[in-house]
C-alpha cells in the first residue's frame, strides 16, 4: 500500500519530506516557548488548510465559512467537557458527526438547489455568520461572554483530557498533519479523487461520464467538515476559552484559506508550504515590529492581505507549483 | 406596545433601508456590468465614512455637504482600481477575481484599524438629535435627510443609465461584451467608469450612513455581506431590485430589532439570504436565473 | 436485430419554438445510424433528450427495454449510453490518460483496473503515445478523439457522437471514420451520430434520419436518402454541373 502511495514521486521529494519530518519531530527539543507556539499555529493552519483543500482544490467548491466547522468542533467538545466532564477524545466522537452534519446541511442546501461558484461561497459565509450570531445568544454555551475550560496548573501531560505542556499539542497536531497529508494523497489517487478532479474541471462533462456529482460533492464537503472539526477540538483545549465572536468569525475562515491559496490550491504540499510561509513570515514581522517598539493590531492582517494579493497577481497557482519546477521536483501533480 | 411605535420604527427602517439600497445599487451596477463580485464593497463604504468623520472632526464640515466631493474621491478610487488592477483579471476564473477583492478587503479593513483604532467613531451634527413630527409619527432628522439624499442619488443614477450616451454604452457592455467590442466601444474604460460609479454610489451611501450609525473597521465586512444579501434578494442585475431589497432588509432589521434582541437582527438577514438562494435565486426582480 | 434505442413520438418546445416534433425512430443494436439536417433542425436537442440533459415534453425514449426519458445524465451514462459534446469538453488540467481513467472508473472500483482499460481504449483511438500530456495542450482533432475515448471508457452499448468531425481535415475525418468502423465491427458498439460532414455519413451510416424543423422528413439507407427530393430541397442542395 505504501508502494502505491509513493509511486510516481521523485526520490528527491521523498528525501526532502523525510528531512522535514525529522526536523519537525525534533523541533520542540530545541525551540523556545515562543517558537513552539508559532510552530503549533503553523501546524494548525497546515492541517485545516489541507482539510479545506479537499473541498476546493480537489472538488472545486469554494468555502469561505470553514470557521463553522472549527467552531462546532470546539464548542461540542468543550461543552461536553465543561458540563459533563467528558474527555475530549470522547467528545471528538460527538464533535465530528456534528460538524459532518453541518457540512451535509450546507452541501444539501447548495447542491440540491444548484447554488454554485461565488454564490456557494456567499452561502457558506452566511451559514457561518448565522452560527456566530446564534452562538452569541446560546446560553447553554455561555453565549457571548465566552466558554471557559478549567485550567489547572499542570505538572504532567494528561493526554486523555488534553491538559498539559504545549509540546503535547504540538505532537498531536504534527501527527494530524502527517496523517492528513497521507490521507489526502490516498484520496487523490483513488476513485473518489479522480471523480472529484473531474467535477472540479467540468461538472457537466463529469455527469456525462456517469459521475453522480451530487453524491461526490457532498462527500467532499462532509469529509472536509469532519476533518476540520478535529482542529476545533484542539483549538478549544489549547486556548481554553471560546468566544463565538472569535471562533466563528469570517476572519478565521479567511485565515484557513490563505495557506492553501498561497501554497497552491489542489496540490498536496501547497497548504503545508503556505502555512509555513505565511504564518512564519507573519510572526517574524510581528516580532520585528515589537522589537522596534511598534505594536499595531492589524499589521499582521495587512501582511496577509498583501501576500494574498501578490500571490493572486503573480503566482495564481501558488508558490508550490512554481517551486517544484525550480527545484526539479515536478511530479505528475494534478 | 402602542401602534405608533411600530410605525415609527418601521419608517426609520425604511429610510435606513433606502441608504442600504443605494449601497446595494452600487454593488448591483458593478456586478451587473463588470461581472465582478466586489467583496470589498462594504470596505469601500467605510473609507467614505472615515473620510467624512475625519473632515467633520477637523473642519466641522457637514457630511451631507461633503457628499459630492467624497463620492468623487470614491469614484476615482474605483476607476483606478478597475483600470489598474481588476481589468487584468476579467478573463481569469471567477474565484480568482473574488479572492483578489477579498485580499483588498482585508487590507482596507486593517489599514483602517491601524489608522483609526477599533473604537466606534461618529458624526454629531447640529441636527443629530432632531426629529420631525407628522401627526403621531416621529421621524429622526438624520434618517429623513439620509433617505431623501439616497432617493436623489439613485434617481440621478437611473437617469444616467437610461438617458445618456455613456450610460447606454455601459448597458450595452453588460448585455453583450463581445458585441460591445465589435461596435467599437472601449470596454475597459467603460468597465472602469462603471466600477467608479458603483464606488461613488457606495461612497455616497457611506456619507449618509455615518449620520445614522457609528463607524468601526469591522463595519466594512458586515456591510459587504449585507449588500450581498440585498442584491441577491432584490435580484442581481436589477437596479430597482437593489433599492427594493434595501428597503426590505432595512425594514426587517428594524422590526426584528424591535421584536427580538437587536443583536440578533443580522440573523434574519442571513436567513432571508439562504431562503432566496434556495427558492428564488434570481431574486424578487431579477431577470436571469442565478 | 432488435432495437437498442427506441424514440417514440418525442416532442420538445422551448417557449414558442418547437424544437422536436413528434419524432419516432429506432436504432438497432450493432448498427450505425446518422442524424442529419440543417442547423436548428433539432438534432442536438434530440441528443440532449436521449442523454438526459433535459426531458422531452411528451413521448418516450427506451434503451435496452428500459424507459430512460427524464433520467439525469449520469444515470443515462450508467445505463450504457456514452456521449460526446459538440464543443469538446475534456478535463483540461488532467492528463489524457487521467481523462480516460475517469470514464473507465465508472464500472470499475480500482484505479489499477481503470488504468489498464484506459490504456486499451487509448490505443484504439491512437492516443496512447500522448497519454501523459495535459488535455489542454492537445490539438482539436486529438481533443475530439480524447472525448470519444473518455466516452468509450465507460463501456457504453450506445455511443452518441455530436458533430465529432466538425473542424477536422479530410485525413483526420477518415481516421476517425476508420476507428469507428473498427469499433462497430469488433465490439458490436451501436453508434448514433449527428453529422454535417457528408463524407463521414456516407462512409459510416447504415441508415440515415433527416430532420427539418424538428420533424423527420426522410429515413432510410444513405443511397435512398441522398436522392430524396425533400432532403435535397431542404438540406443537401443540387450540384450545379453547368
């Protein structure tokens, strides 16, 4: 099975991937606390970016409301923990279906009623906004005043309850990112992957070739939503507080899509590269400004906006395809 | 509650809705002709609002007096934006254009955050707390002036498109891009002109809105979404539809704010959007099926 | 030979225009059947109804004994009807091979099997050498053959070809004609084609249906149809040998 997954990949790419992975595994041993937090953020976006990429890059459906699934995952797991003392890994078993259902709802609304392209994007924004305002008024989850997880001073890592040193979260997210990468690769090379690409390229032509496009588009949305909700669970237990205003905000949705777009929509490594480049540069910028005594909220976002603008103008396929050609790693990436 | 409170709130909603309608009109014009989904629409409006606030703060100039100059500034901004940046993207896939404007929106919002800070700012004119009394009805002066101004600007726009040569040329571009090229219209210039007009519309709407509402950087995205709800509800490509949609949403918002909690009123707007997208995607007055 | 496809009194209007007017005909299994006629005669509308793009206003369409009118395009394909488009629609960013694999995957669960079948189809269509190229980089004749290959990979019993010869030079036309004849002979594939290129029609078709204003004005062997005065008057014209 591994042989099938790596068929067609140049040796150099595999070696580089291996080196990168090794570096990432060793990183917490040498990184400062601040750097570790940055790396956690990078992996968070690398993971969610890959989940989003399944919907957009593979199946061609532009979602600008992915914060919905993060929020649902976060709130479900957090609420179960705060109100019933249920650990996050069990909470995950509830959070994932909740998010998947939300995805199915959005997908059904859109695909049954032929809402496509930019209209679909607007629909996803509307649903996420609806959730944001809705959760603001939901007393059971403490509404707009925020849901707080009990934080005790940890002396050891409690993997079961996700209480512990940031390094624990780091390795969980690293494992998730790696598994997502392998999973996406497997999906792309499988029957469903081919059908997704066909739908992305030309939905009508795909139907004439016998593909049930409704079914496969729904699958993309549901899988993407389910994957994203895991990140939500981690988010909740890492930050220990949830505010609808922040978690469901459209800014969160846009942050998720920046990595894949800058890195390369539809490619496997694009979202990961994008997360490293964007978040890495943004944090460097913030740190540099802080060192110069400048502390302006919003500078990081302006930076993101400019990056997005530059990529769209100059490298619309993203950095990764361009980089691939430069360093001779071009595989038959679709 | 006594009936006249409902009526007062409703009228306030309609007047505010006219301003919303003008804002949406700008979006409708841009989309109807240039076919670009302007995700930075609300952000362009907040640019106008901040200009009005700054001018008022520095020179005590009434926003309504500054309507034309500010609209002109936004016109120039829109023209340059289309001519310099967006025109190159006409042939690119739809989602690329969309994301271009998303990037622009992000930049605008956060530059405003850096320049003006997150706190709400407003304009307190001499008539900010005045109201007119017509029988049992009480109408806020600011809303009355804003609503009236919106009607005037909208009428001017309709006249432009219907009766002037340039307006007709623009309508031709919208109808048939290739045809327009074939008869020798400078489509790129007309597109830029249209974007400028749409921007001027939204700039004018912003000037009116700053009398009614406080401005913060986060208002931009909120109004972008609202503009989309209105345009889609009223009907893409329909100018009367945009105004009608605006009034409808303004009214719904006001009544929802009265009957339920004010902070939940945007939920109604979004619920309407979802319903329209599902059951009547061409909107109330739209011609083309979405 | 039994009828594979039966079109029974099928009609379609678009607002005021009658595109297809109570049309009936049968296509026998293993036959090659051509539909010709002037532009606007209703040929593509007919195809679109058979392929499931829209349903007829009245009448019935049966395929292999089952009623298929009104079924969506993907269902129709799964029943065994493959189609090409008048304006070719390959999957541009995918390779030639991947384009055909998509078709082959319809009735196969594993990519390995689909790839093997795709290779066989590509060899038949003379595209095997170009299998790694991006579809968007192909010339028009190659794209047309790619579209046929993709449709063929879905293992159809009936292939609908919509003006597949349009825009091709005579040598390329002959090439596709030869491939289609071979397919029909070797595998018994039934072919229904819309064509304007009479060269191809005469070489391929066992029977021809002539449409005009949505109705059949002639049906029969190529020799008979070509001599039919109504057909000459409305479509073919007379050669001026003065």
